[in-house]
């Protein structure tokens, strides 16, 4: 089992944006989303995370002040862990997301628990 805490306000996965260079259009991920995904990966790497083979179960406890979409937060977290906690997020066969309200911005964070699928699940 792997446990990771990412400090700070989670950044939901934003919709891809369309840009233009001359007459060519291209699609890109907004910078805020990319930076948060990098932060998630750096925190996991700092804890010595290595990619797990096979299916995994992921539990997210999201602590936020205000409103955020749980599904888009999960997308940012899962994408940020690609190649670090698992080879690809298609290995995730079970996903649990719990949102908790906090009173102060300093308390915002995401607690992540990753298990090989089939291990008994606890609470994140």
C-alpha cells in the first residue's frame, strides 16, 4: 500500500484548450492543471513511489474550502501519478473519492491511498 498527502488546494482537471499558431490549431492542457499534476508526481516520487504492476484500487480524501468537482480532482490526481505510482491510470479498477469541507485554506490537501486491487481496503 502507498499513502501520499499532497498539500494545498487541489486543482481540478480543466478542459483542454484550443490554441492557434499561425493557421494551425492545437489542443493543450491549461498550465494550472499541468503544474498540479507535476506537484502530485513530485510528492509521490519524494516518498519513493515506484510503479505498481497490475490493477490498483485508489482512495482519495479531498479536503477543500469551498466547492470543487470531485471527478475533475480525481482526474488531475490520477494523471499526475501516471508512470510514478502505476504505469498508466487505466490500471485503476476501483476509485473512491471522499470530499471533506475545511474551514481554513491552510488545511486543504488530498490524501491518496493506492493498493493492489484485491487487498482489503481501509480508509484513506
